[in-house]
């Protein structure tokens, strides 16, 4: 078996004081196989934060995170890094080396914040933050960022956004087969041609040891692809 589907209805929901956290994969909810290609992948979580609420002060060490606001504005305050606000249409790459005490909260006082967070282990050389803009191009898969994970061996992580109209067939190719991808459906519906599976909103699809993924959109669709390679 070289793929795994995590349906939106099968995710683990954690209630919190600020809202809720929905786990597609994490320490609390292990959904992916323990294989080498996903060894650095710590989790994929969706944070729903109530207006004006936020997470308690916390630290991260030896971790790289990709934050994608789906709705609303996420504010961050830190002792070591400049204060940052990211919103829908942006992607933030956060690289942590040592503990940096910080808080994250919903800047909006009337609307919820919905933010997708990818977490990967990496022995980073410093603390760093970079914000990227999403480009709203249709019927294409666009690479937004590329970064290096520093563990026992270096790995590359790439992040893509895809926007497609209905009834479009597409094949996404890898340069090497020793890769894994995590595909997350933001909206719409796609059919995986080889497996004949349908992925809907908030479904997650993991694929490894393959060189291509072929799909057809049955609705106007938007999704993200996280690619990890040795």
C-alpha cells in the first residue's frame, strides 16, 4: 500500500478554551504509516480560534512550521522575532531553533480565525520567519516555497497551491520516486484517477513511492500539496 486517505469525518477534534483543533495527523492522532519518508512530518492541524481569543504563551524547538490562514487574520507576538500578522492569501514559513516564547491569537474581534498548520522536525540553525503571497492562477499547481529540513540527513520540503475549474484532468509529477506528498482539500472535489477515490473538502491524501499523481476535478477546487523528499 502506497497511499492513505484521511477523511474529514475521521479526523480527531480537540476542544480548547479558544476554539478547537482538528487533527488530520499528530502525536495525539497518528493516521500516517511510520515510514522513513514521513519521519520528519509531525502533524497537520486546523485551528479554529474564536474572535479575540488565542493560544497561551508557548515555545517550539527544532521545528519548521507552515501556517496557512484559510479565513481571518493570525497575529503573533514574540520576544525574539518581530510581531507578525498573516491573513487569508498568505503562507508563513516558520523555522525554530531554540525556544522562542510567543503567543498567537485571532486579531479580529468579531469573526473566527481558521488556520491550517503543517509541522515538521528540523534542527534549524536559527529562528526565522518568511511570509509568501498566494497567486490566484487557475488550472495550475504553483510552488509557493521550498525549504531544507536538517535532521540525520537533509530533506527538502516544498509547498504548492492548486486552483482548478471543474472537469479538468491533471497529472502532478515528481522528479524522484523517494518522495511523499500530503494533499489537503480546501474546497471542491477531485477524483484520484488511478485509485478511483473521491476527495472532498477537508479530506487529506498521503502518497509515497510514486512518481506521479493523476486527478480530475468534479467541482471548482482548491488544495494544497506538501512534498517531502530525501
